[in-house]
């Protein structure tokens, strides 16, 4: 349990920002069938838009 107390707020914030940046990069560069409207990895919304 002592390892939990060694995690700082800055480390948590950096992890969240990094994950958001990775997600946005994946959405931008992967094809729509993988990461896009109706994609199997990241579904960004409906195909009707």
C-alpha cells in the first residue's frame, strides 16, 4: 500500500493528458473503420453525422 502514497497529483495529471493525446492521435491517423464513427476500437459517434 505504500506505493500508492508515493504517487503525486502531477503524475496522475500527466498520465491523463498522455492518454488523451494518444487517443486523439489514434483517432486522427487510424482509418474510420478502426477509430471513427462506428469504429471497433474507438467509436467517436454515429455514422449518420
